[in-house]
């Protein structure tokens, strides 16, 4: 009914290879983006922007970056927080040390810093695999924690190790109010989502997936492991680095290395796993699940007017959240993205399932 | 999971989500002064955060019960759990500020740093008693920050003064080695500029030994202490880090009476578990502890005896509980002071409370009326000085309780003032702010 594809004929390869070959999907996504860009700024409250939507968007971007590495190329990484930190501090140094540096350029250069370090820490992936690689990327995490806490140069000699930025603007337009920040992040997320989606659909993405599915077979059919793995590390750390820059510049405004601790790495890995490995949409689902659910659970007792001890509420949040993670992983080990895909398949057949 | 369940779950989640989204900012009731309370009752800092939070809450309940609020304005509050994490703290701040917040005590230096940029825009004062950003003492630049009664710079300064006195003069510190064992976060790093300045003046060697947050693993730090053999150790810890440090000191055989903690490393939870092992350990004290002060007696009588106490009764009057009481008392006095100017019996906005904080004048008579005689020294703030007093004492743990072991100290203005001014000017330069004009001070 809703998903009637009758009459949608593809007459060229080009038409058949679109991102959204089904018209309804395309309209839905375009509508969603339009809704997020036009309607949401008029509807949502300041709290929603600052505490929910902006962090959600930025962490979705970071999860997308990690998904390239873990979901598409099959290289487990526990160093996402590190690459975010490098992006944030790299962008900070460019922004503070070079007067007149445009914000977007600083963020992208921060992403480039993360790319360089990411490739460096990706080199071990050519020799070691699986959990061993996870441990190697964990080294990146501890190294950056150490570097940004100890090397004063990175933090512009701030006595406390905490840095902050002010006066953000793009081409003279200030990025100050929650709505402006939200739209700025939304623009970044949309552009990066489009680029990533196209990248994973193209030959590079197919190389990554071949590497993920069986690296020996991939090498036999002519895919160079060095190139495939390191390019995945590069692309992933670039996106993650830009997300880190946004997290520091736009969301926090002032931050310390603890904002990018190993907890952040785990959080992002959980997002990717729960959202769905190897799916762009999955990154968004995962980020929504991990960011929004605890806030919702935490705010729920107060909203419902149940007087409950703060500590108890916080513990309950942890317990319910943990239980839900287990529940989702049991019900659908392939993540929420797969649930979404299943639902869509059913909708295509509805109301006559077979 | 079949489709029906999926749809139902999604619908339920969406409904819950939109319920949160659509809740408008609740305007305060005509006669209610709202205090958002950022607390942490979970995580590695909970042992210290809980009594602090309980003190704040109990004081509010006591004022409501005894005086019926502030000149008839009832006080309301809502807690939000931050877990000492900056991002969670910012979320809590955003959640609670919409309810006409009077002021915010973030209870964490990291959160203070993040909120310092946000507070001026939202017009909510930040009260950071004994913590926060040292430079924010300068009210000329930091209009909305109030590090009442001390910062980490005044704390470090007083500790060095005390060590100098012990040695028989600050000049005797020459050639000594002082180690700073610190929580590796903005909190632990704040005292460094002052200690470096002092070490240059007096010629002692400063050894900085970081402890990774939250500080449950300190073997390597204390190995360094063992190798370096400092004459004194300054402990800049919070939460589980303090008791762990004392246990490690005991294991390494470092004399506890050579250890001096900041006032956040000098409460019962820090030493209780170590017991005799912590005997002789010293720490700064901003306030007394114990159940004798009148304000604590009032809380016991009007709140705990009626069964409305927030925490266990025997923790009432502990060091951090009392500090929570003092912070809340200052906050409420600021509202009272603001009411004197803007109208008695009215609900004060954040801007008006800010004026009250800037014009606090708590002399001995007022402290006596508050029941705080002997608990703290008089505090009087001004437009340029947002601290109001830097008095503190040193206390020593005797294995069972804290006892004062020194006279009152005051931070050395000659050292502190130029440093605060320079740091504030640097901040203003970085943020492209201008100093407040004298006219702005009047408003």
C-alpha cells in the first residue's frame, strides 16, 4: 500500500544505482532532512537543542566514522575517543594559533590531523587482527590521553589543561545560539553522510567489505590489504576527528582531555554495534539509542511526578539501559538498522504478506 | 520480534520522547524561589558528593520549615545527577536552568569550566565555594562567577604559608622539596601556577606527580614519591583518590604528618576507611564540623527529627555536609540581600541574585543569626572581589576525628592579586571581553 513500487521502472544503470532506488525512500529521507532543517528549529526548545539534538548529531557523525572502520572494513577500534581528541585539539591549535583561521577550515584541518595519526595507528592492522587490533588501538587512546594532559603546547599552555574557544562564526554568520549550532552540525552531518554513503557504495567501499568478509580471498582477487585497510583508517579517523572538533567547539565550548576518555570510545563502539554494523542509518539509530535513552530514563520519574531519590533514579537508569542493550542484542544481533530494514521489507508487502 | 511488537515499541519510545520534548520551560510559581541542585550520588566521587548534596537539601528544608522560606518566598529545588562528568553536568544545567534558576553550584571544577562560558548568556550566577576557576575571583571580568571563600590558589598559598611557619620562616623552605600529588584534571592542575610562583620566590623544588582520574590506581605515583623523597606532599585529591592515597602512603611508609590535603581532601570519607593509618594526616579546613553549631541543631530538630532528613542522621554535621549547608546558606542569603534591594517577599531572578552575591556582607552578627558562629569567618564580597574572604585553617586527623592544628591563615594578597588580575586579563583577551565599567558595578 504505502510502499507501492508499481510503475517505478529503471531504464538506465544510473537510475538503478541511485542511493535510494525506491521513490518512497528518497522522498522520506528528503522530507526528514527538510523537517530537521526547517521545522525542528521552530518546534524544539532550547534544552532539546543543547542537550539532546546537538550531541546526538555530533555523536552520530562520530559513530558513522567508526562504522566505516568497524562495520565496513571489519577492523575493531577502541581508539575512537583518541581520534576525536586529536580532531578537537588539532582544530583548536589551528584556530587559536593562526589568526583569522575560518572555523570550517580549522575543523577540517583537525580532521586531517586525526587522519595522519589514524593511519599511523592503523599500520599494526596489517599484521594483527581482531581483538589484538582492538588492544593496539587502545594504545592510541592512552597515548592521546597522556599527550594532551602532559604536553602543554597542545593546550596552548593553559594552566589547567582545559581549553575553550569563543566567537565562532562561518562567513560572518555567528554560531552562537542553540539553533545556529544545531543547523551547523546538521549541515556537517548531512554532507558527511552523503559522502560516506557514496564512498561505501563505490569501489573503495567494496574493497573494504571484501577485506572485512575474508581478507585472504580479497587479496587473491587483487585487493591490496595495505591500501584497503589504511584507507579505511584514514577515512574513519577523518570523520571521527571532525566530529571531535564539533564536539569540542560547538557542543562543549570548553573541554579537557577527559571529554574524550576511553569511555567515549566504548560508547561509540556500542553505538555502532547496537545501531547496526555496516549501515549508515545504523549509526544514527545507535547514537539515538545511547544518547537519548539515558536522558529519557533519567528524566522520566520527574516527568511522571514520581518522587524518587536521585541516586536511585540514576541506578535505575543504568539497570534499565543495560537490560535494553541485552534485549536488543538478543532480539536482533544485527542492530536496530536491521530491525528497520525488516520493517521496511514488511511494509513493501503489506497488507498481503507471504 | 514481529512487526507489531516493533511498531508498538517504537510508538512507546516516540511517545515518551515527545513527552520530554514538548514540556515547556516551567515558569516559576509566583512565590517560589527555585534552586537547581547539581549533585553526584553515584560513581567514584559519591562518598564525598553525597553529604555535600544532603547538606544543601537539608538546609533548604530547614529554612522552609523554620522561616517559611525567604521573607515568605518558599524555596523549591530539584536535583540532577551529574556523576561528576562534564557532559552530564552540562545536560543537567540545560535541563534545570529553564525553571527560573536562582544560581548554580556545579559541585565540580570541570563542569564549572564548561558553564563559565554559558552562564553570562543565560544570566545565571555560578557559585563555586572553595573550587572552580581561581581567576574568577576577579569580578571585573567574571561577572557571573563567585568562588566564595577561596580558590585553589588561596588554598595552595595557605598551605605553603603553613609549611613555612612549621619550618620557622618562609625562607627556610629554600632547598626543600615539595611534591604535589594531584588529580589529573583541571581540578588538580589549578593550584600549579601559584605553587610555581611560590617555588620561584622561596627556592623550594616543586615536584608534580599526577594521578589518573578517578585515582583508584596510584602505585606508580607513590613509587615516584618514594624515589623523590619530598619533604612534604600536597594532596590535591577528591573522592576515592584521597583514601587510596593515604593507603598507598601507608604502604610506602611515607609519614602521614608530612602530608597536607586541600580542603576537598579533608573530610571523614577520606580518612575513615584508613582509620589509624591516616593518623597525623593534615588538611585544610574551610569550615568546622560537628553537630554543635546552631544551624546544624536546627536542621536536626526541624528536619531530621521530623523524619524528613535527606541522608543518615549521624552524617549530619560532617565536614562536607557542613560545607553544603554553608553553600546553601550563602545562596539563600544572596537571595535575601537581593530582596532588600529589589523588593522583599518577591521571587528573585538570576540577575538579581547575582547582585545579591556581589553585595554579600555577612559579618559576625549576621553569621550568629544564621547559626554559623565559629563555623566560618565573615564574608563580604564586592564588585571586584567575588571571593569575599580567604580565611582557612589546617586540621589534623587523630585517628577518630578532625581537630584544628593551626591558627587562621589568609592568602597573601601581594602574590595572589597580580596573578588573579593577569589570569583574568588573559581570559578576557582570549574571549574578547572588556572589563566591567564602574557604572556596571552599580547595576
